[in-house]
């Protein structure tokens, strides 16, 4: 198993929650966290833009990334949503086992 963290950001907490529920129902992540508002600064339309967003962090597995990203894109309101996966290089054994079990429970 290759555990990953997948992040996206949304301009509305409700959108982050809707994405979280869909991802969890499909068992594409075992846990999803939605942060308090964060300030995001980025390039868009050739200028630096600053917005308030909600960061959505999902604990998943590398083999599920393609389907997870597809699900986010279908639900997301942004033209180009952030969908970034980061390998988890160290993980507690008990948490890794829980993650594996929760993701496996959803496999058909």
C-alpha cells in the first residue's frame, strides 16, 4: 500500500463538505479534513490573486488517485481545481492498518 494525502481547495465550505462526503461514500479516502478558512495567493489571468479558501485534505492510497481526482473534477466549481497528491513517507502502523481497512471495505 502507498498511502497519500490529496489536497484540493474550495471557495465555499459547503462545496468542500459535499466533495468530502462523495469521496468518503465511494471509499476513495478513509478520512477527509476541511480546514478553517485559509488565505491563498496565486497567479491567475496574469496577475497575483488573493482569496479566502477552505483546504480539503484526504487520506487515501496511490492506486485510487485517478478515480479520486476524477470525482473532485466532476464536483468542483473551479475551472482548474487544485488536485495534488503527496506520498506519505512515514505512517504509524495502527493508522496505516485502519486506512487500509477503510479503503478496502469499499472495493468491489
